[in-house]
C-alpha cells in the first residue's frame, strides 16, 4: 500500500498537469503529508506512464516491474562484461543477480519497490567504484551516475552502499595506487552525483531542518539465527535470505579459493561477512538505542551480500564451464541455457510458494475504516484489482502511513487527523465531506459555518505551505499545538485552501539538476562523436 499510495499521488498530479509532487493530497489520508520530500519519486514515473497508457493501475504496476527487471538484467550484464571482459560470465552474473532470492522477496513478496529499484543500479555503482579506485580513474562518471540512480531510488540503500565502499577503501588502502588522484576522482563523482540529485536532496534537507518531524520508525527486527538463514535458503523460501544457489556457493565456495583472483576473493569474504551480519551472530540488540537502529531491518544487508556472492558464483560457474568445455566440448549456448533454466526455475518455485500462501486472500471490496482495517482482520492483506484499487486510499494506516508527520501528532490526534475531523470552536466535527484535493493543495468548504468561527483543520503544516482563507491572499498560516492549521471562517467565499509553494531553494535545485543532466548528455555525445577511446 505504501508504494501504491506513492504511485497514485504522482499519477493524480500528472493527470492534473503538475509533474513535481510535494505534499500528498490525494493519498496518505489526504492530510498534506510531506512524504515526497523524504522518499525519492522520480523513478516512479515509469509506473505512472504505464498507467496513462493502460488506464489500469494493476497492469501498470506489473509493466513497471517488467521494465525494472529488464534494466536490472542489462545493467548487470554491462557491469560484469566491463569488469571481466567475459560474455558468458556476464550472462551468468546477470541472471543470477536479477533472479536472486532477495530481489524476488523485495519485488513480489513484500513489494518493497524503492529498495528493489535501488538494487537495479547497485552493479553499476560497484563497477564505478572498482574502476575509480582500482582500474581506470577516468571512469568516475560511472560511479557518479550509479550513485545518483541509487539516490533516486532509496536513501537507506545509498547510505549502506556508501558505507560498504568506505569499509572496502579502508581495508584495501595500502594496495591502492595514485591515492590522491583516485580520491580526487571520487570527490568529483560525489560532486556530480549531488548536482544531479539536487532537486531531491535540497528540499529533503530544507524540510528536515525547518520542521520538527518524526522520521520513519526505528528498530532492529526480523533477525534470523544462522541455521534459520541456511534452512530458509536451502528450502528456497521467498524471504529475506540469499537463496539456494548463493547459499551453496557461500558454503562450498572455499574450494574455488585458490583459483580466484584477489577481487573475487574479496567479494566472497564480503558475502560471507554480510550474510553473518544479518543473523544473531552479530549483537544487534546492543545497538537498539544507537543511530544504527534507523536501519530497521538488518536483513537489508542481504542485498549487498547477494551482489557479492553473485559475483563470486559467476566466477566459479565460468571456471567450471571452461573446464567442461575443454574436456568434453560442451556447448557454450547449451551450458548458459541450462544454467538460466536452473536459476529462473528456482525463482518460479519460490513464486509458487508466494501464490500458495495468498490464494485465499479476499478482495479489498470495501473502504477500510479505523475499526475495520487491514491487516488486523486476518494478517495477510487483500487482493487488488483495477476496480477496487481506489478503496485503499480512503483510510491508510499501513507501514509508513505516518512517516515524517510532525512530532506533535500522536495518540488520538492521529486518528482525528486522518479521519478528517476538525475542531470547530473546540468541538470535534466530521469534515471529510468538505474536502477537495488538488495537486499539492487541499481545499475545504466551510459553507454553513458562522463567520468568525475558529476552526482547527485536519491539515498538516510543512515549511513553504501557505493558506488562503476566503478572498485573502496566500499567507503563512496560524498553527495549532498539533502543527495543524487554524483559521477563522471568513464572511464571504467560505473556502480555505492550503497549498505548497516552491521555495527559491526548490526551484534553484531543480534548475541545477536539469542543467547538469543536459550538460552531461551533451558532453557524452560530443565524446562519442569525437571517436576517442576510453
């Protein structure tokens, strides 16, 4: 539901002629939530475009997943081909990584869309990192673009990846040549990535600094024991584990150790350590009261573990194939086809487990309410179709529904707010029927209420929100103790509108990112037309 709300908000904005979502007025309970300042939205556009084409949000979602999977295959192939100069290893890696168990879990089990999109670009990031610090220093734009696409996808995955690269630099520092120049190239990549992402990062920091907000919940949950991790992987369960193929290479990969090069050895060791970190082998409980608790789920390290083990697996399988080809003349195409069928077959098997678990889930054939709501009834959710799609947007209390609300919204305040109850001269009154949504704007009809009456509206305030009461101009609103908007009912034109207006920082950062992208594209084509080699 979290992803569906985000996609629907952007879709509604686009069909009404607005292309940059700021506050949520059609979804997330229609209270003006600032969720779009804190979760990247640009890579949701393909889903919106598909919905504009198909007029079916379900079809559009699956088309978006298809595109995401295709791009993951292509980028994985490109990254490994550039790293290893081997087509067959690139194919093996691309298939292994794209159809890996953890990515299946993100995409189809939990629909963790932002994180799954981030893993589309992770091979590109690691390729850029490898090139800048260990190979071709001039390839720093690859690192910049890879990190930019991570930022466009999922902030936490970006932070985890940056931490992994920092640890790798520390571990391998003594073997890095031309340290000063390579660090300078890394700084260039970071600078370019910031400029390309400024349209998202600048509003993010502006809202963080100027509002007193609750971030997403913190905690460290769903930590498996080592045996549970191994068992779930061997059983090919579509959960937060690396899966059967990668667990096999984790357990038996040391047999290939002597034949692996230094980089591949590092990926193998990294994969083992990262998997261990997702389990109770690491004392996560001692970190509950530290900033590390923002990780929420230690199993998120499984994404990096999947990438590392997939790299090592591709080396092992390529070595085995080369030996078999030399000894028995096995066909390259036949071997790749067999391996592909094995990998995709495991994915299909895991998908069947998901379908079996959900075959009896009911349709969401009514509008949820606070007392009759997902997932309390049966703990498994609901099925959606294009006809009942809109039911989920009327009352939303799923994961992330109150992320980045003002800290003053808590307890009963939350229910009053999201069920659209205003306070009229201190008396709670239902206002849902008076609400009208517009892009980045909420309008309430106050007709029938005596002029001069003080009304506390169920609308959140964020920096740069302005309010228009009756025939007045848009002004900074008066706020309640809950950080909602308080107004006096006007004599004429009894409407009140809260609207987000872009700040100079918003507009300036958007211009910077657009110009940087245009400049990068122009430089790229000039480079290609010049015929120069890397």
